[in-house]
C-alpha cells in the first residue's frame, strides 16, 4: 500500500511528458525474434547430433550434461540479468548476452573433447539467460500492456517453431555437414541481431540517484530508513553510481547450481538417498540461507524481497513454477509414450508433440481479448483449469489407441496454456515500472525454469517407481524376458522382434501406466497453480503507468529526465502510518472491464510502482 515518500534534496529532474516516442519498432522486434530463436534453437538442436558428437569426442557417460549444463546456466543467470538490466539498462545487458552466446558458440565449434564442449555449453547458457529474460523485458518496454499480447505471441511463435525445428535442423547438419556447424550457424544470425540492437535500440540517459535522501517525515541521511545503505558510490557531484550486489549474484549462482545438479543427477548418476545427493541438497540449502542473509543486507539485492512480498508477483512465481512442473509430462514423457506404446517413429512422435506448439501461440495471441475483458487473474485461472481437465483426460485414452488421440490432447493443452501463461507475464510486467521490470521478469522465468527441473526429477521418480512395480508384478512366465528400468524398456521396445509378443505387450502396458501416473501428477500441479492464483493473487492486478525511461527505437535518446525509475518501489520502502504517498505514484488499478478506453491509466510518470496489498 502506501509507502514512505522519498525525495532528493536537489531540485527534481524534469519529467518527460509521457512514454518515449517510438518511430520504428520493426528492426528492434526483428532483433528480439532472432535472439529468441537462437536461445530456443540451442536448447534442442544438439539432441539429434549426439551420436556424431560422441563418436568424434567420446564421453558417452557424461553427454547428458550438454543439455543439463546449458539449462543450469540459463536458469541461475536469469535473476541476475534481470537485476542488471534494471540497473544498467536493457541494451548493454542484451548486447553482452548476445556476445557471450556467440563466443560460447564459437568455442563449442572448436571443442577438442567432451569436457571442453560441456564447459563451452555452460558459457552459451550464460548468454542464453540474458537473451531469454532481456528479450521479454524489452518487448514489454516497447508495447503498452493492451498490446503486449501481440509481441509476446510473436515471441512464443518463434520459440515454438525454433524448438520444434531444432532437432530436424541439427540432424540435417550432422548428416550432411559436420556437427560443429550446429554452433557456427549461430554466428551470422547473432551478428545480425547484434547489429540491429546497436543501431536501432536507444535508451534514454538515466541520471544517477542522489546520495542524500529525505524520507516522508523529513529526515535525511546516507542510509535507508530500513537500516541498509543506499546503493552506489558517491561521485564528485554528490550523486551516486549504482553498484552491483556481486556477493548476492554469487550466492544465487552457487545455491541454484547445487540444487539443479542434485535434481538433474539424482536418480540417474546416483540414487536419491545416496551421499552425493544428500550433500548437494544440504550444500544448496546452506548456500540459499547464506544468500538470503546477504540479500537482506544488500543495498541493491539481486533478488529483492519485494518479488515475494507483493502478492501479484509471488502468486505468479508459484503459478509459473507449477507450469514448469507440468510441462515435463508432454515434453519428456509424451515422446516415450508415442514411440513405446503407439509404435510411432521418432519423427511421428515429434509431430504429436508439435500439436501443442501450434495452438499455444494462437491462443496466446488471442488472450488479450480475454484478459482485457475479464482480467489477468481470471484469464489465467480459466486457462489452467482447462489444462487440469485436459491432463486428467489423458489417462482415459484407450490402450493402445491411435496417434490422433494424444495429438488432440496436446492441441487442446497448448490452447489452454497459452491462455494461462501470457496473461500472467503481461500482468506482472504491467504491474511494475521500468526500473523493476527486468527483475520481475527474471523472477517469474527463473521460477518456471526451476519448476521444470523439479518436475523432471519428481516425475522421473514417479515413472521409474511405477515401472519397477509393474516389472516386479510381472508373471513368472515373462520374468526372464523383461528389462529392469524405464530406459531399458524404451530400448527393448525399439526392437520388439527380440521380445515375445506377450512380453512386448506387457511392457507397453507398463509404459502406458507409468505415463498415465505422470499426467495425473501434472494435473495435480495444474490444480496447485490454480490454487496459488485463487489464494494469493489479487482479484485485479495493479497496472503501472508506462515509465518515460523506457527505451525508444530509432529516436534520439530522451533528455536528461531521470524520472523515478531509479527510485525503489514504495511497497519496498518501510511503511509509515500516515506517510504521504510519493507524488506521481497513485495506485492505478487494472482498467475496468466495461469502462471506456479512456479509463486506462495515463498521466503521471514519476514515482515508484504501486505496491500490492499485503
């Protein structure tokens, strides 16, 4: 609610008249799409080239880290890049991310063994984290919240198309050229994106924050009212330069890396209750506790407390974590089901899964018609409720069934999830100002990625436990013909001629049962996501007036307006009974459903964003 007003002792900088004028967004949008395509392609393009890579470099026992290392680096870097983009601007962070991604691609092409390739994939992932988070943040900066569904739908389409095309493109390159070209093709595409960003994305100059501040009750001083020092070093003019919480960033990297390593390797490289798993989980918990202590004392924390104190962002964090959790069912286990139970080829199984990527972008593009009428929260609840029903329907499919049946399930699921995810992303981005949008975007994407890692570990354990139970209960007449685990079952069903007809049918039914339980777990994750929105999210998401310091395209940098984008949110400042609200920062609710277009918030451009009711 209302927070302590913060003012500088000096005359305020002149306010801009409104959001920056955007003359040509096309080149910047093209750059964003190219950057998003790079990040999406490299998450899947390598999958079909693994045999050639292993044949050339060796290291079959650790090749899974080509994927895990990239995912880990992307995940742990998302919140860091989000905060850096709020501190130094989107453009430098995006340029660094593209450059780092291209450097990692070039290094991957020169790898001499599997260890070096894995290390260079981590470098690629560090760049990919900047691409994923910063691209979506810039897209939100360029478009008002009533139009953000359009650009986010375009980015979703690019991501879906690139992800589906990645394995096919990787297989073609590995077959007709050399696997190293999988990474080299990134260079010209990335160079074009880099050039477009440099030439067409212009951000207004942001004045450094004043070193002496006055609170709402008139006191001044070099410390914040909550006891933490104001962030930055003093310059010769008495102002401060922003400084980076490197200790907090290191803590986020360490705790996230240890947790994801435990989740990715647990049950695969070693048992869940083994010493390595327990040590990794304990070390992750210790690092997380240390990171919390560091962040509470930091002037400019990497993950500020307000991302969990504000009901809107906290609810979306948990809901998108549930989305990441349930997405493991279709993306990981549906191909196994299609090949092992339905007997489809890998290509045909990919087409079954791709049905979801067809309906998701279309649903996302049309979601603005829904959330502008009934609101962000209600749109997301409708979408995820439909997704839960669809996921519950999967175990009802007949055995063995036909390919069109799971394809129809995926088509419907993509439509439901498009109606769920995009309104939440747009809603969070619209609830904060420019100076907090990168942090908020990084936070929700980070939670979604962590949800995926948790889902892979959890549902993998469910599938293996179900399969182990079915194999243990197998008739004695089949005992000698059956493999021991899910991976061995999948390999055995690739060559059904080596099994008796009874054994092959029993294994197919066992895989069917395992995947059914995974989908039931995914449906429960969808229910939990709905509950998070119902219990935590406000009925109406707050809508922040677009900040005048948002980047302009092909227009001169804005004047010297520093605006209050550098001012911490009122909801993050200590609240004082009767303290005046910062001028220019009224609470702007989401536009009324049936109200006139003029009901959309316009006007003041300064001050911190609205704090959600706590």
